[in-house]
């Protein structure tokens, strides 16, 4: 039980738990960076996976993102263990199409880097490249109803961040005059 | 454990569980209707609590709303029992100000009746009338980090629905000519 | 100039203007229904374009949707006529990738039928079938920066509505017992 | 008319236009900082208006925010000049309660600093302190249907940013051990 009188938010613990749980659930930052590269390579021929990884790291350092990652993984894990109340248990366990709270948490991640990430999110959620295919494979008994949307959202946000930064680079190279 | 091969969504069970869990957590539909009345009585002098209740019922019949109610109450209950992973446990148990997933689920409820409900949500979340004050009282050891936002969102949505319907009534009385 | 003292919202005018402006901008309800069919035909083999059209009509009857359609088309038309303030003019005229207000209006449409529509929106926004390809063709001098996202959002919402109704049909056929 | 072949986004122009148009419409950064101070002073007794101003500046430096400011002011100005299509003209001119695109643009601003800003937005939108009261005063013939929501959203975002930074300061003072 938690003693609320001694409670004080510890941001380092939130960040460390985010990392720990992503790893436990089989998601590396590199795998997310590969999704970003998949989304952006056609627009920026000089883009490297390393640059994508830097962007993933920046997204994962945001508090809102960490909160959504932890909350989503928590619900996945509890569904896997059969510990949720019915019929929430059945809906999350079976990734019910009419249950949309997983998408809702995902959008809270995308919003942090602005609306331009939504298209990319919808696209990789449909074609499911790389780690997203693995997360959607039900043969391994793991439940990733929330995590697949969250990983897609982190990738889409990181792609938006790259779009913003590439523009800044381009303007900086031109010394972007005001007129 | 759930057998996914036999899974088939049962909407009546989702609706019944929503009712059951709201009641278990001390929230009646009448208490939500009182919030709606509080929000709208100054705009519609002839408004009754019964009409507000009808609007609350309509909002609670929506699948998206039921999903958010069940998911939020589930997280509250688990936090109350100390069963969440750390530091998610501490953040939800203490209604951490920088944890915003409760607001996020609440917005998914408001969105169903359109953006005009956001102002009402923010307002009652701040002044906390009626049942919202009770849900925020920590002396009874119950955790309602998600539920207070969800109840506020249901009330705000029901208020939006009333605004839409009152307009329809007004136009119907005028036989609303196109020009 | 408008005389605010005589102002009274006329919902029939809002609905009629929505229809009129969609038509003026080259978008028929049938063309949107084709997008819905494209999105849902693999999931429901017995789906007809007529059923999709019924769903498009239901989405377009919502006030929030009509508001977004009119606002978006208005901004497109003004950009086409070169009448916006700079640099808003240039950003909308050129469908600037870092300008996201078009996506934002689109999401307000999707939200009305719940978060499950976001994936479909992102997908058709990327592959651009049917009318979406035409709206993105810059050779005809028309600007559809907002309208292409709005049309995609209406289609995605109509697809969500179909998913909800097909589930209701399925359960009704089974007499959906509570246990 | 714009020549799209020569188009290249100039971020400095977007930022300069945001400043210029806020000023033209009677909104100073100081007036927004006063709203932030109003929202946060009870939580942080040592908070200064200067600190609030720094936070307002940070929010206004975000591209998504600048886009929403310019788009909203553009629609206000056109409504003031009577240049919008009917009935969009009448709805924006009269700040129609069932027209919610102003709130929608406002939320895209709040989202950038996370969901915790929504409550503050709803609250100041209802009590309308300081500059918000002035923007809602219809006697001066100016239309601020979008701008009042946008200013409230910038203030709410700046308040969220302060909440995040105050927490970082607190933890830094404690050397926040991981455990």
C-alpha cells in the first residue's frame, strides 16, 4: 500500500520504469527507430537510423509519453494474466475492434508533436511493419492491445519531430531571410 | 483465462458492467444528472433534473463512453488495492498532477458530443460541485483519480446534448424556414 | 454585414450549405461512400455501396461535421483566391506539411464516432484512393488542403459507424444473452 | 496569387506574423502572462508574472501554436469584415454556441503541453478574467470568436509548462534519487 503523506513524484523513476517495461515487453528503442526510418526515408534520402533513434529518445523523454506507455503496458499485462474485470478483460485480451481506449492513449502521445503525426500513425497501424507485426502476432500468448498502438504513436511522433527539425535545418542553411 | 476462439463481444454485458461498476463506486445516474442541471440551469430556465437524467442515460448508452468508464474504474480499483506497477501505482493513488491519462480518457467521452463540452468539463473539474466533491474527498480511502474526471466528462457531454436538443426544439417551434 | 440582434441559428441552412459547398468543390456523397466501401469491404463481404452511402449521410447530418466541412472549404476557397493573410496564404495554398490545422478539423469529425476511426483516416490519407487522389491533384488549380482531410475523415467516421452497426446486427441475430 | 514553384516555408515569417496579428487584435504577451499568473499563483506562492511571461513566450514559439493563432485570427477578421460564406459568417460573427471549431483549434494548442491543461482552459473560459473579458465584450464591434479560445489555450498551456518545470526544480533540489 502506498503512503500518500510521503508521496513525492520522482521523475527519474517514471523514466526508468518506462525503459524497463518497454524492454520487458520486447520493444527496443532501435525497433521503434526502424519504424521511423520506414516512415521518413523516402522524404529525406540522407536520413539515418541513428537520427531516428535520437528522435525516439526525445519523444520517450516526455512525461506525457511515459505516462501513456506505463498505463498501456499495465493494462496489457493485467489482461495477459486474466486479472481485469469482465468484460474489460475479454475486450482487451481479444483486442476488440470496438474498444478504442488503446487508440486514445496513443493519440495523447502523437499530440505532443502536433497533428501532423496522425497520418503516419494510421498508416503504420494498418501496414504493421517491423516490430508492429511482431506485437500483433498472437501465437506467443502475449497481449499487446495497447502496446502496438503506443509503439506506433511513438514512431509517428518521432517522425513528426524529424519533419520539424529538417525544416529548421533547411531554413538555417538558407539563413532564412524574413523577406 | 479467456479463450479467444470463443470470444464474441457482448454489448449488453458491457452496458451492464458499466452500470454495476458506477454503482459500486458510489455514482448514481441521478448524481450525474444533478451536475448537468448545475451546468445548464441558468441557460434554460425550464430545464428539469429529469430531462438531465434522460441526457445522462443517452451518453452512458454509447460504447466509447462505457469503454472509458470501465477502463478508468479498473485503474482506480487496482490503485486502491495497491496492485499496479510502480511508479504508476503511486501516481494514480495520489492523483499526481502531472499524470494526465485520466483527463485523456475523459476527453474521449466529451468528444462524442462535440467540442462544445470542453469548457463545461474544465469548469466543473475546478469548482467540483455535488458528487465531484465527494469523489475528491480522500478521507474514505477510496481512489477516484479516473472516476472524477469521467463523471465530469459524462456530465459535460450530457450538457452538450441538451444544448443541441434545445436548439432543435427552438427551430422546430419556428418551423425554421430556410430563408 | 450581419445584424447580431436578429441572429438565430438556422440548422437547415447549415445543412443545406454543407451539401451545396461539397458539390461546388466536386465531392459527391457517392464518392465518399466509395471510400467507405474501399475501407470496409474486406471485413464485411456482404457490404454494399448503398449501405456505405447511408452511413455517409448519417455522418454528414451531424452539426459538428457540418461546421468542420464549411470552415475547411472556406479556408480552401480563400487560399485559392489568394485572399488570406501571409504566410497563412502560402501555407494553405501549398498544403505545407508542417501546417496541421487541416488534420485538426478532420479529427473533430472522426471523434464523433469514436477513436476507432483514426487508423482508417491515416490509411486512406496515405494511399489516397478515389476522390482523394483527385482532390490532391494540383493540376486543376483548385486548392483542397482542408477538403481532402475532411473527406477522408467523413469516410473514416462512416466506416466506424458501420463497424458499430454490424456488431449490433450480429448480436441481435444471436439474441445476445447476458451470460 | 502565390507561385507554388517558389514556395518554401519561412518559419521566421510565421513567427513574426503571429506576433504582429496578436498585437493588431489587442493581445499582448503580458496580458496572457497575467492569465497564467491568475491560474497558478495559488499553487506557487513564489511565482512571478515574469516567469509566466517566459512560459507564454515558449508556448508561442511552437509552430502548431502559431498555425492555430493565425488561422483563428484570420477567421475572426473575415467574420468582422462580413466576408465569409453564409451561414458560417453568421455563426462565427455571433459566436454561435453550437459552433465548436474555435474550441477545436484551441485544443490543438493545449495538447502540445499535455492533457493537464484542459481543466485550466475550461475554467478561464468560464470565468473570463482579464484580457478574456475584454475579448468577449461585443460593444467594440470586434469579433474574437476564435481569439478568446486561443488566448485561453495559450495561457492554459503556459500554466501546464510551469507545472512541469516547478516539479523539475523540486526534484533537482532533492537530487531525486532513483532509490
